[in-house]
C-alpha cells in the first residue's frame, strides 16, 4: 500500500521527468527486450530494434497509462480496468513479465533522476509497479 510519503515522492519525481516523458517508455522497453529477450515473444509484429519507432510509440502508450495511474493513485484499479482485461484476456501476458518491466523502469528512472534517485524513491515506485502489475494481472485469478 502506498503511504502518503510514497505518493508525494512519486508525484514530485514524475513531474520532474516531464521533459523526458516521451522517451522513458521506449527506453524501458528497449532495456526489457535486451535484458530479457524472452519478452520479445509478445511483440512478433513489432520492429524491436533498440529505440525503433514501434518501441518508442509503444513506450509512450505504456507511460501514458502509468501517468493516469499516478494521477489516480486512489483508484488505480478503475483507471486501468480496460488494460487489465486486455493484458489478461487478449494478450495473455504471463504476470512474471510485469516484474521484469518494473526492473527496467527503475533503471530508467534512476538514469534520469540521477543523484536524486534514492532508496525511498525506489521503494515508492516499487510499490507503484506492484499495484499496477496486480491490477493488470488480477483477471487471471
Ligand atoms: C499493449 C500498458 C506491461 C505486452 C499495451 C497498451 C498499454 C499497455 C497502454 C496499449 C493498449 C491499447 O493500444 O489499447 C502496459 C503497462 C504495463 C504493461 C502500464 C506495466 C507497467 C506489459 C508487459 C508485456 C506487455 C510486461 C509483455 C512483456 C503488451 C502487448 C500489447 C500491450 C503485447 C499489444 C501491443 C500492440 O499490438 O500494439 N500495454 N503494459 N505489456 N502490452 Fe502492455
């Protein structure tokens, strides 16, 4: 559960990432496909070369979803309901992959926030990614 301190840290750092918002999703996905190549099997129809147009464009969609979750931290479940159906019923993404993507986002966040990225911020985003992954994979149960 996100504490009020976690929420403040997420919202403050997310705002700071503003100028990089268009590229952090693509960077996280590029890391995902490079570090965990098995994740590429979900995207056979994409050009998965690093930072390709497909990867960047998809990254922007993912970040947009995270952005709406961050704007509605009290109602992540409702905010991502459609995506939950999509990932469970249509895409059938194995939930383990959400953990892998979260790892990649942590590295990208750290790379943009620099020295500001500390243990408390890591913890706050870790909880956020857990909440998002829970929502996106709960329809499996
Ligand atoms: C599609 C968000 C994790 C596989 C999408 C879309 C969004 C999204 C917004 C586009 C939906 C649309 O076009 O209507 C997220 C978020 C994630 C996440 C917020 C976790 C933080 C994952 C993971 C995988 C995955 C871990 C698999 C490794 C896919 C696939 C599509 C998709 C295959 C369809 C791509 C296409 O054909 O356009 N996701 N996703 N997602 N996602 Fe996720």
